[in-house]
C-alpha cells in the first residue's frame, strides 16, 4: 500500500483569524508555521506514510519534504478533492487527510489511525467536541465526498454510510485537539507544561524551502 498524507493550508498571513483576540498577525503566522512543522515531522516518522503533500495558495517557504499542490481557490473541500486526485495519479492508493493544526499529534497515533482505517477502508477522527473532523483515511480511488466545515463529522459519517461503509471512528488525543480559539491556546500551554517536548516553537529545525506553488501572489489575493 502507498499511503500519502494530504494537508490543506491557508496562506500564513490569513490563517487562524479567530486567534486575533490573543495574538497579533505575526504571532499567529508563527504559531501556524510551528504547528505545520510539528505535523510534518510526525508524518515523516510514520512507518505507513509514503509521502506528504500540501495543497495551498501559500507562495513562501514550506517544509522541504512536502510536495506542494496548487489550491485553485474554490474552497477547502474542492482543494482536498483536487489534491486527492493528483496524488492518486502519482500512484497513491491510500490517503490520510488531516489538518495542519494538531500540535499534540504523535507518530504512534498516525500509525494507529491508518491501521484502524484500513480495516473498513475508511476512517474518521472527530475533534474533541464531536462535531468537526480532524482527519479522514480512505482508499483511492474513492467516491467519498469531503464535507469539511460546520458539523463535518456527522456529514462525513453520512457520506460514508451512503457508500455502504461503516468507518472506523478513531478518538486519539493528538487527533482530537486542534487550535482555533484563544481558549485552545490556554489548553495547549497547559498540555505543554506536562509534555515540554511537544512545545510549539517557531524556531524548530524543520527544513523549509521556497515553495514551488505555481499560484502567484495576485492569484492568492484574488481568492481570499
């Protein structure tokens, strides 16, 4: 099996706007970069992940090990669907879609999620509120329709059942915890007090390289 991980990333200067009450623009961009770097590092160490792709309009440096795919500006679900098709064309027969804002995610949890998802051929990881979806595992090619957004977990579950599949529902600590609100930052700091090795640090040694994304800055601004 050839399983690729796919991350959808907003441009750094436009991400995590709900953190604005707690962080300024530069701080928000630094946190987004640090969380992305963490997720990429744990994916790199996974025994089940053959490659990492990022679909984005970001034109600045990105982690050097990630394959960059263009986001055509038609929304999150279309960007992920485009990425899935592109990776299937590259030979991927399994896909792990996950958000890049999972700062407590571990390699062991990635491997466990893939293993559990492989049994029915589809896996879902809900957020800690049980309403959102932080990861989807599926076999390729697949007619699964991505439904990220409000109440996405129930909508993804409905799509799976319409396909005749009862997905693996995987609730692991690193998958359920994402960062969207200032209260999430407070919880994250508390978690890091117990696990300082997972502290988000924008000075992390992850190697970054100029993006090969063909989207121009003008194109990105036009689809803001």
